[in-house]
C-alpha cells in the first residue's frame, strides 16, 4: 500500500518512529469495488463501494494522495491519509 501512496501521503503516516507500512495496517481504508472515477488533468477521484480515494499523476504513474475519505456536510472530505 505504501508504494501506491504519493511521497507526501506516505510521509504523513510516519510518526512516533513508525514507518508507513506499520501505520497503514491500522487504518480503516476501503478495498471495495470501483464504482466511479473522475479525472481532471493531473488529478483524479475514485469512488469505491466503501471509500473515496484521491490521486495525482506522477512521472512514474498515478499515486494516491488521500484515502479513507468521508464527505463532510459543510466542506471538503475528511481523510485518514492525505498529503
């Protein structure tokens, strides 16, 4: 999972001396089927049956910039992982 994250998103998980791989396993991230995708140039949003994920295009391909995202009534998404 950490390899699919944008560098800043992976770094956001590293705290308390724990690396990304140790932190990401404790998160409630979706793994459901893709139900829709929207692309805006170098950015994208993927809706899963149990999550919303944001992505950005990097030289090596698409990377996740935010995951575990829930829409908020009066604002942007609240995400467990974000760059």
